[in-house]
C-alpha cells in the first residue's frame, strides 16, 4: 500500500488541515517512542511519516499529485533510528535523570523492598570515544564531555597522548545497585591526522621538500611545525632521506617536549630549462661523481 | 560512534541550527562533546524527536521537559528491568 492518502486515511480531496490532523492522530498512536520495542508500530509510524512527507505540505502534495518523484531533502521523520532505538541498549539520556530521582535507590525500592534488599551488583563500565586534534594531542588540552548521568566530565588530555590510549575515570560509569560500586568511565582517544605530520612516540615526523640547489648549498629554509613556521638551517650537501632534528618541537609537556624530525626530500624542478641543462652539463665536466661508489 | 557538528546535524534532521542551539540551551539536548559541540546518533535522534513533538504534536516549551523527562525515565526503567532479568 503506497498511496499516502490511503495510509493517512484521508480522501484525495481532503484539505491540508485534515491531512495534518489525521497524520498527528496516527503518528501519536504509532510513534516508536510511545510504543518502545513494538516493531509493527514502528513500521506503521514510518509509513505514516513517509506518507506525510509526500502530501503533508501543499507544495509536496502538488508534486505528488502531478506524479513527480518524491525527493528526500533530509533524513526526515521516516529515516534513521528512533530515539528509543538509541536508548534501549543503554543510552546517555536514559541515565540522565538518575540522580534527581535518587538513582539506583529509586529502582531498588521499585523492584523490591525487603526481598531485593540483598541484591548488590556493580555498575557497568562505560566506554566513550573522543576525537582529538593532532596538535591538542601533542600539547595537551581539556575537553568537556557529557556523561550518562547527565553530568559533565572535564577530561584532561595529557600532552603527548597517542591514539588508542584509554583514560579511566573511576566511579564515573553506571551506578551500582545496592552496595555495588559504580562502574568506571573509559575515554578512548583518537588522534585526528594532520596533513604533513605524523607521530612516533614523543617525536613528530615531517617531510620537507627542498630544491637540489638548496641541497648543494645549504641555507635557511622555512619549516612548518605545530607551533607555526620556523627557520631551519640546512647544511650543505644533504641528500633525500637526510634527517634533521628540531629540538623541543615534538609532543609532550612544555618542559619536556620531544623533537620534530624533518626528513629532507630533494625535488627537481617540474620542467628542466635548456639553460639549466646546459649549466648542469658544464658542472658535470668539472664536478661529476659516482654516488654508487661512495 | 560518528559525531556531527551542528551544521551536519541540522542537515540530517532537517532542523535549523538556531533551533538545535535553543534545544541545547534549554538542556533538552546534552551534546556528547560540549566543547565544539559534537552530536552523536543519540543526540540526533533526540533532536528529531523534540522537533516532532513540537511540530507535529503541538507540545509547547513548558510541557517539553516534562515529556522528555518521562521518556527518559521510561527508557531507564526498561534498562533496569532488563538488568534484573539478566542477574
């Protein structure tokens, strides 16, 4: 049954108010958050929502009546998980009222009085994941996250933290029942990549393209670091793969930072100018060498 | 768990950014990461729910927190019942 008029139980000549009224009535009846776990109701709600997307506004309805394809502008009513879906395995919001109500005590009383007074079990641990910018991970930062009990948790991210590392917050998990201790909260850190940089322990690695002329003569070259660009002295006669160290520009606390290791990469000009080739031939006569024999 | 910034959340839900900001100010939505803020699937489903309650069911600002609170309690109740069943 794909006819939205039929699904909403209205005639083709019904006005927008009637359609809206009928939709509201059906949506209230079948809303997944008012019928938790009832798959049949959820299916009906989706059908009703989709039908209302199709003919709920005069504009959409005119399109539908002309037989035009329905274009989904956004995820809309019928798409994505319902709120109940996100909560029924344990969601932050379901625990957000815990403390106001007396938390676990409320449920103990509810479920039981004397018979259940001996029930004790620990609260579950909760696992969070947190994205941290490359620079924040290197130099440390503070973030605020929402916990399942609705409270905020200030997460101090130590300088030099690496991806996959878990921070533990004792007692910040789900509350225990009875004498059971609360679980712990774990925050797993995911360090977001930063173009041109990578991390190895406390050191930050980067690649620096230089011209072959700079490689021969050496000189001062601007190098990006996580603290901004700085000037670095390149010695004469470096090769691709030569690694230079910039002290104290790596990851870690301000008084004990790692280093930035810059790996040089000699890059030729995109086009070889005939004059350059000529010059190189002259140089070759005078200074040729065999790098395979060194 | 995928996180969305407010503009992306707005696109997914079809709810304007300023309305989402108001939901956050009213504390009906507690974004998973309050610093930026970022919204996860729970937040997004809740934004849609609040929008439906407001737009389709005519729930006003006074009644909204009560309804959300009752829903949260109901969902918590389901969870606790489930835990008792398991233990």
